[in-house]
C-alpha cells in the first residue's frame, strides 16, 4: 500500500471514529435526559402520598434532581464553560427551591428570614458560577474580566446578605430594631 493510500485510510478511519464518538456522545446525552425525566416521574409519584410542606419539599427535591441531571448532561455534552455555568446554576436553583419549600414550616418573620437566606444562597451560587465561567474562558484580558466578575459577585452577595440582615432586624421593634438596622447598614456599607 502506498503512503498516499495509507494516509487516506487513516484519515477515513479518523473521520469515522469521530462520527461514532459524536453519535455515542449524543446518545449518552439523550439517554441521561430521558433517565432524569423518568426518575422525576417516579419520585413525583412517591411524593403524592405526602401532604403539606413535606410534599412540597419532596417535589422540590425531585425537580431539583431532574434539573441537575439534565444540566450536568448538557454540560458534559456541550463541554463549554457556559454549559458548566448553567449546570452550577441548576445546582444552586435546586438547593434554593428545596430550602424555600422547607421554609414553609415556619411562620412570620422566621419564614421571611428563611426565604431571604435561601435567596442569598442562590445569589451566592449564581455569582460563583459566573466567576468560574469567566475564570475558565480564555481571552487576552482574562485578568481584568476575572477581577470584574469577582467584584460583581461580591457586590451581589453583599446585597443579598444585607437583605437577610435587615429581615432579621424586622423581628425587633423600636430602638432595638433601629440599632440592628444601623449595624447592618454599617456592616454592609449601606447608607
């Protein structure tokens, strides 16, 4: 066999194996999404036996697991920093939904604080995912983008934590509440 024929055969083999891998990867991705959907339906059916907050938490967990599995499959299939960011956001969103459902056991200010803490955790998760995406992207002004992303993330996190602190202050009245609000404003650099 001549060198040219050998090269052609190798190139054809490489193209064929790449096509097979791409199809295999697509099949794995499609299978993972279908499996997540089936698992969700099974878990949702099991939740039907519950009621109240327990049922809400059960359904939030089932949806969360399904959404995470789908996002992780997408991230693996796409292999991009944007898809990985979406997967991390799906994790944060699932955690938020579960925590928010669990807050249903609480009343009044305790419930409000619980929801604010869940929202702060979601903000933190999204901010960290965005910073990680910027960190893994490659570009000429990488350092500047990383610094800007971290500053934005820190600002978002600080604002979310401030909302939690203010919500906690709402449990008090009069001068105690005023003092609590003043402390929160000072700690989070608000005016």
